[in-house]
């Protein structure tokens, strides 16, 4: 029996949320780590001489991975949104909410995207 892709994605995301909400640190990155990657991303975007492109790539790939997985499930983004816009939304959310940096990075990215692109009813 072949399960529908949205169902499988929803189950994976549910598992991530369920298990990362405990104190076992079951998440891959936390907000503090994501902020470090974000700083590298912003430096690369500014073309700073000392930009850390590895951190920049980690930030954009992590954010886009969560976006691709959660779009249509947790939030509804417009069809014409691009990578730079998505990364800017998440970066602004991180800067505006330093008290949440101890949370799992996946939670922060989804919260930022839910706020920017609320789920249509």
C-alpha cells in the first residue's frame, strides 16, 4: 500500500515536533546554532571579505528544507516567493525573538513562516 506524500511528510514533521519538544535535545540544530548560520548568510549576502560561506549555505539550505517540507501543511506561501525572501523572513524573526534561540531550529523556522504566510482556511 503506497501512502500519499503529504501524509508521510505530515507524519515526519509530527515526529520531529513531538520528540524535539522533550528535554532530550532530539533536534538537529537549536536556534543559537541557526543564528550563527544566519550571520554567515547575511555576511555572504553583503559580500563581506570574511564571510563564512559554509555557514551561509547551512542557513539557506536548512531554512529552504523546512520551507519545502512545511509548505501547505503549516503555512501557505505565495507561488512566486523566492529563497532570498524566505531567508530574510526567518532572519528577521530570529533577530526579533532572541529569547527563543534555545528552542529547536525547526520550531523557529516554522513559526517565522507561519507568521509570514498564515495557513489559508
